[in-house]
């Protein structure tokens, strides 16, 4: 079931709010159950492989992403340079620096949507505003049905989706693998400009093979000879190789089970006993509670940054 913003507003103003919400949640919960139980790597899954040992932190990928997606260059913290501090409502990818206090160990890291095999943002979206392509696995946002609830923000274990408040119809901002370029047979902009090929694009299966080839050919170079994203959180379509622990790069350790599988796996059984569908959606509360404090912290940082800009 798909309901547009206009249809939702019409139902709310004509007394059909309960029916609309109940129907939408029912559809969302049943869809989430099926997805959590049957989530598999899409047949033509594409992806990215980021090798932190090759990245020089030039941020060329950030600039290319902004241009390809018609985003406003984020110069809010530095009027002379595009230098966002984190993913935000104008930034779909970013390069960060991890550095030990003594300066002996450091690494750059590229952050963007992970395009999870079983994405929490899709499971959390009641109206189907976020969807995972059945063939390529790319997770995209549809503004025609999004109601701005921001459940995707707090459900995502990687803290990726950002909400843009400006405009009559606010929107969710996240990497979509440059979907317009993909439709033309092109690669995402970020992978075409990296001078060191620290991030490359291709079929997920081929990228996983390449990542494992690198770890096997370079014993001791990569942290635990591990490819982050192969199994983490149910698997992702963005892989990471690093010489430092992944948590130092800001990546969580979610285990091998996806968020939807973890919190929605009992819905189908409960639903068969006629438990209220809307109540079943509360099974996501575990993840929402877990991520809400982090989300509030990011919001406070953005508010402080906005206040600082206003004073300048």
C-alpha cells in the first residue's frame, strides 16, 4: 500500500486519520516482516569498496557528489571551502579524519549510505518513502509519499539519513549511488574522480572478491584481515578495508543480524493471533531508543553550529 502526502492530509481533514494510519502501519509491518525474513542480496547488487589505506583525504569525492546531485556546497563552517563537519542536509558523502592523541596513528574515512541488504530505514518507513531496488539493491527516497516522520533517521544504525527542513516539502537527504547517473549507465560521481582509487564501484560480488584478494595478498596490512560490510548488520553494499579498528572510523559493531530481523521477526507470528498491527510497529522501539540519544546529540551540534554561523 502506498499513500501520498496529499491523500494522508485529505484523510486527516475528513476524519479518516485512524483508518489511514492503521492501514498504512498494517501494510508497513507486514512488508517489514516479509523483508526481514526473506532479505537476500539482490541479483544485480551494485556497491562500493572503500580502502582507507589508499585515501589521501583530498575530498574530491565530496565536491563531485555535490555537483552531481545538484546540492548546495556546504560552506556554513568555512565560507571559503566546502568543509562540512558531518553528513547533513546538504551533504551525501564526507571524508573524516581519525587521529590518535599522540599523532602516531591516523586514517581517513569516507561516509555515506551503506545501502544495507536489509535496511532499517526501509523497515521503519510506514509509507514506503524509502525503498530498496529489487535488482540493484540501491536504497532511494520518494518525496511523494514521505510524511517527514524521520523514523528512518533514528532507525539507521549508521546515522545516515538527514532531514532538510527548508522548503514547503522537507526532504530526506542521503546517498542514492547517484541514481540518475546509474540510469544512464554511469558510475556514481565519487568513484570516478578519486585520484588514488580509494573508492571503487562495481558489482557487490566482484567488490567482495577484490577486498578479500587484497587482504590475502597483504597479510598484516588490514585490520583483522576483515571486510566490513560482508556480514555486519546483515550485510551492506558498501565495503570497508582499514588498517585501524573499524570503530575508530565511526563504524558500529551491529553483529551479523540486521535491525529489521532483530526487532520484527516475531511480527508475523503475533499478527496471526490478531494482535493490533499498529502495536506491532513498536518492536522497532529498541533500535529507536538506542539511536535516539546519538540523534539528539547530532541535532544539538547542528543547532550550535547554526548559532555560531548566525553570530558571524
